[in-house]
């Protein structure tokens, strides 16, 4: 059960991130989670939004360079050791984690992780077998 993540390539200069968020704001697109990785010249903004299709359309119109990739969203207990636990499960099942980022919601005792792995199906099966709840795109929108 993958969700759509949008990765936008941005020049690393003042105001560029503000310009991008203005596009989303003007279209009433809500950011649910984000992560930024940067280098000297550019950054990669990874987004989970409430309307990925509309976001892609508006980014195309603004001539932004972006990709859409399937990632996993998994609910984990919001308590010490949860991150370590899920990372050990992935390692024990020979699943390479390319990157991850997390966010919390108003839901009590729950945090959410976005996982980028090579094989979403196999990873989903492993996590479900271990009792983790995978979250759909629609469920993320309602958080």
C-alpha cells in the first residue's frame, strides 16, 4: 500500500522554498509531511500532500523539476524504542532503507514514518506480519 511522494528539485538560494510553498498555498494544497536534503547548489524537497495529482499539475505549470515516487507510510507507537524496533525488523529481513522521515499528528500515542525502500510490496508484507499498520494515501489525507 504505497503513497505518492513528490520530490522537487530546488536551487539552493534564498526564497526558492517560499516560492514553491506559495504555489501550494494558493492552490489550497496542504503539506502533511516534508523533508529537505540539500547540497551546495540544490536541494531535494520531499513532500506528502493532501492532493498529489493537483500538486503535480501545478508544479508542471510552474515549470518545476519534480518526480513522484511510491513510498510507504507506517504507523508506529510514539514511544522510546519504536524507531529502533522497526529499523531492526527491516535489517533482519534484509530490507535496505534508502531514506526515512517521520511526523506526528493529533492522534494520541502514534507517529508516522515515510519509508523509501526498493520493494514496497515485500516490505509491506514484512511490516504487516510484525503488526505494523500501513497507512493509505486517503488515511494520510484525513490526519
